[in-house]
C-alpha cells in the first residue's frame, strides 16, 4: 500500500479544439508525489453552471400486475452500433434535472411521468471527460389516457428513437439477447438490471 498522503491537484485546462457539442482539452495536473502530468479530455460546450450536464430516466410501472421499465434503442455513431439505454438527454439552460426528465420522457417516448427522486450527479466516463448525469426516478401511470397510446413529440429531425417497454422479470435475459444480436447495452442499464436481480 502506498504511503503517499498528498492529493492530486488540477493546474490548468487548455482547449485544443471545439465543435458544436464537445471540446477537446489538454489538462495539466499534479499527482500525489508532486509531479506534473498531462491528460487529454473532452468537455461539453453546453455545460450549465450549478447543474449536471444530462439526465437519465428510470421509469418503472405496473401493467397487468407485471412490472415494466421504459428503455430506448438508438444508433450511436461513436460506437457504430445501436444501444439500449434509459431515456436521457441534456439539461437545458435554466432547467432543473426534474424538469428535464419530464420533458425528455415526453419528447423521446411520449410518456408522461411524475418525478419521485433525483439522485446526485454522477460521472458518465471520468477517464474521458467531465460529463455528469443525474439519474431521475419516475412513476408512470399506465392508466392515464395520455399514456395509453404514447407518441414521441419532439427531439429533432436527427433523432430516431425506438421505445422499448420491457418486463423486469426477464430484463437481464432480454439485455443479453440484445447484446448477442449486436446491440451495445449501456452500462447503467446492465448495472441496474443486475442490482434488481439481487433484490
């Protein structure tokens, strides 16, 4: 075990390149021994002060005595593959995580939800960038007229999202099927499914 007790310290961030949504940065920091080191990282150009970058929505509901969860399937160009994810999106300027969750659910899936809990911001991929996400837990009333025949209402002309409603009892096996078929299952979805198995 290391006897080093000093903490790492951020020194500077230099922007190398910038696009519409992300920027590439060179980060200089000091390691616990006092040595300066470099790190390449990305950051979002849409970052809002005081709030996470994005939200992910876990919406569970009971339909005919069977618990189900809402997921989405969409093509992710960086992975060159379709992914299985929780509904998610960026938090707009001046928007709270809870408000963003309700908006994104309506835009992506057509479902209207009620927020029950907002978790603290967590890292999406800390080795690559500074992007943070708040997981928002929601209730979905499948008896509501607005949820009986949900239709996505927004997003944009470049968003093509397939809505999936999966029973919790068979979720882990279903995720394995998606993976075997070539889709990439988001690690948060897999982790949540594994956690549900131990409940």
